[in-house]
């Protein structure tokens, strides 16, 4: 399953941190966390950021198991920030997906860009 969201005037760092915390709340572990910032070619005072978060289910005796969710976040504070969440529904069940979406919507729904 894939969830795609576009937000206006949301710092990518904030979205990255909130996605990480909301997913961790669902009982999985961070396997990879990477966040990079780039200056725009035509304006060195403006930046675009890119973040990737990978989560794995908790395996036996606390060891991390297989990847259940990967989040890609790209954007800038002055424009749009996009999030794409790739979810393995076998490892991250529908009730956890629903709780994650509810948390994201509660915090960010007023910033979401509605596509027509």
C-alpha cells in the first residue's frame, strides 16, 4: 500500500520528525534514518530537503525483523513538502495504518494540498 501526501508551508524537518514519531508509536523500530539538505541551483539561499526513514517490525527477542514501512519526504519550507509512505500491509496491519493516518491528519490536515 502507498500513501501520498502533499503539504503547503510545512518544513520537511518537521514532517520527517512527526512521521518518525508516529510510526514508532505503532511499535516498530527505525532501521534507517537519513536527512539531507540541498541548495537550489538558482538561489543559494533557498533549500530543498530529502529524508528517508525505514522501519522494521520487532522480531523475536527484540531483534529487528523485516522492513514494514519506508517513508520518503522531499520539500522546502517555502513551498510544498511531499511525503510518500510505502507500507507492507502483511507486516504493518490496517489498524496501525489507520492510526498513523489519523495522527498525520490531526496534525497536518490544515496544511494538506487537496488535488482535484
